[in-house]
């Protein structure tokens, strides 16, 4: 009786792994893309149970075959975001000029969180060039403005009470700034040009699409459409660009990887680690949701996950160096014609179809 039970347990992670490969956008399918590390570890646990509790037999051998298949399939997605992989974004030259550097701090504050002072202390200690807060409403703006407006005088403020407010504070000048509602009328994004200390201008997109989840959206369609819209814009306007925010998607998902191919952008996490930012209060359910993608004009100086401040997200801090002379060292991901057509169809469908939840 024990052998069939362990066999069924070993099959569950494999089933979850296969469900994530189904090309449908329902939230209960897409959610299996998030816990790939957890699914792989759970599969290994059931494999150890087979070793401990089962005598050498076909049951135990079959269980381990299932475990190896599961871990192998998950490893294909997980390994690029470990130090076992080659870094996609090159490390900046040690002698690189400071006036070519740009440091971003991204923090999903969690609207009902009231530990604003902890975040402000973190900002004042780290002194980033740009601060992007997500889920920030009018209360958060009232706390941040007095502390940040003097040293970070350039700002874009979109206080909302629907969990999709965002605030951008910058020490560097902003130009051609706009707030756009790309796919859904209640989900903003910030588009702006940033002037570095050396006078060069780069483009920044700040995004926070709605996640596929029971209380949020029955499908990933609208999240996918917003990310791919930004990806198309980056591809159409080839200039130094950063895309930052809480994407409500993991780095290894089919949508995020397609976004990188459509846009030609690079992920500084690849080859360095996951830097998992969610969930800050639950170690067992933790994965990378907050991202910064860069075009190959940039190299990485430093990237780190910062400490908790009451939100369900950890902040993430990254410093990049604008080094266009090193573009040839960093190969851009490329989408084929079918993928570009898929992206266009997803964007069009996202604009037309209305969510029910």
C-alpha cells in the first residue's frame, strides 16, 4: 500500500510541471510557472521517501525515474537564474566613470503597510538615483514627499487606491515624461527619458501589470499584453532602455522570456541568482517578481535584494553602467516572425477582451 502511495505523490510534481507547459492563459494554469524551485524540491523529497521507505523494486525505480524527469524539466527553467549559468549582462569595468552609472531602487510597498519610515531610511542610506514605488497610494505619497522631494526633485506621481498606484522619484532630470494606460484603464505605466550625469539620455519604462490570480484576473492575458506592448516599443525604438517594476511574473515564465526576445532586452539576474523578491513573509513561497531589464547598452555594477520593511515584497537595488561600446559583447535575444505575430495578437486581444473578475 505504501509503494502506490509514494508513486502517486511522486506523480504530483510531474503533473504540476506538465500543466505549466499547457499554452493556455487561465490563472490556474499559469500559476504553476511560479513555484518551479518548490516543485523540484518537493519532487526530490518524494524521491527520498522512496529510498527510505521502499525496498529495491520496480516501484522505487519507477518513482525515481519520475523524480528525475520532473527535476530535469524544472532545471531547464531554473538553472539560467543560478551561478551555474553564464551571466547575460556583463559586469561593468571597474574603472568605469561614475557619471555613466544609474542606480534604481524598486519597492512594492503593499498599500496597507504603514512602515514608510523603514523604507525612507533604506532610501536615504542607499542614495539611489531613481526610486520606483508600486502599490503606493495618497497616504504613501504624503509620507514620501517630505522625505524625498528635496534630493529627488524630479518625480511622477500616480497615487491610486486600487493596488496599482506608482511613484517615481529621481535625482536625475526627467524629460518627455508621460503616464499611459496601455491595456487596462485602471493600470498605469510611466514612460520617461532620464538624463545621466554625463549628459546622455536613456529611456525608462515603469510597469506593474495585473497578475493572473483568483482575486485579480481570471487570465494572464492582460498582464501578457502589457509586457509585450512594452517589448514591441523597445524593439521599434532601438535606444538605451531600462524596463523596471513588479511584473507579476517570474523571470523564467513563457511570457517574460518572450518579452525578452520581442524587446531584445537582457536580464541581469541570469547567471547571478534569482534575487527572489516575493513573498517577503513566507520563505517557502518565494520567487522573483520585481525586475529590471536592460538593453545591451548597459553593464551591471551591482545588484542586491534589500531587507524587509513590512511589505510582502523585498525591495531590489541595482546599479548599471551605460557602456554602449560593449554592446558587441552582449548578444540580444531575438524573436522570430511567428513570435512577433503571437505578440501582436496577444496585445490586440488584451485591448479588446474585458476581464470578468
